[in-house]
C-alpha cells in the first residue's frame, strides 16, 4: 500500500526540495553535484491521515523527510488501549524505523501518519548508492539515527525523573502544537499514564 502512494521525483515541486536542502545545509554545505545525484533518488509520498505506513515486523526500506504533517512511532498491542507511543516526528524532521532500516531486519514498532503527511523518501538501496557517491548519505544517516536516539532517550529520562504532571507540562511547553493535532490517548501513552489520569491533570491546570 505504501508504494502506491509514491510519486516520481521529477514531480516534486522545487520549493519542497529547497525545504529539505535548507534543513541539511544548516549542518553542512552540499555541492550541486551531490545534491543533483541525491534528489534523483527521492520519491514524494502523501500519506493519508491515520495511515500506518510501516507495520510491526515489516522491514523498513525508507528514510523520509517530513515536509508537512505529524508521524507517531509506537509499539502496537492486542489491546489498543495498551499501545506504547514513544515518539512523534514533525515537519522538517527525518523519520524512519532506523534500527530496522540499518540492519534490514523486522521492525519492533510501527509508523503512523496522525495527519495527512507529505514526505520525501529514499530507499535503502538508493541510499547505499548515495553513500558511495556523495557525502550526503552520511549526513542523512546521522540525522536519522540521532532523531531516533533522542526520541527514545528523552522519553525514558522523563519517565524516570519527572512526575506525570511535570512530563505533561514539559511536553506542552516544548510542543504546544502537538496537543492540538494529536489525540490525548496518544499523549497519555507517550508520558506513561492512563487517559483518565491525563484528564485529571488537565483539569487541575
């Protein structure tokens, strides 16, 4: 289903490529030759709202840059109320089940578009070609790995060091837009409490 959402790179609008290039060039200069080769490998995808575009036990074959939208990273359970949401990714961030992508082994979690989400994606094989030919591949791999590490590390540290109310307030201050577009049941799972407990916290504040 995910592949059916693909559009060829030649139909990507220039400003969308500039959005990605601007993000990368905040960290490192990119030569025109490297940029041309890299962008020739990109595909643009529009993921409908609520779509799971990487399922549990599937092998991740993409690293993607979010042009717009919000993606949830979570561990599914037989009882949906017990799903574990451990991260969200937003516009101008890379998203991937990178551990699965790197090892080409089944993913232990899923990726879901919480809003209609537009992404620029590169496949595993194409990124290997980029690695061999340019310096961009190393930069994208590093940024994606850092993103996944920070998602997990931040949540784990917050669960260990902050009260439920402090975790909610920290999330509210850091990402106020998150609370406008993400269902509260996912927010409560992310901060490690029940939806009922979150409701009580919100009433107190």
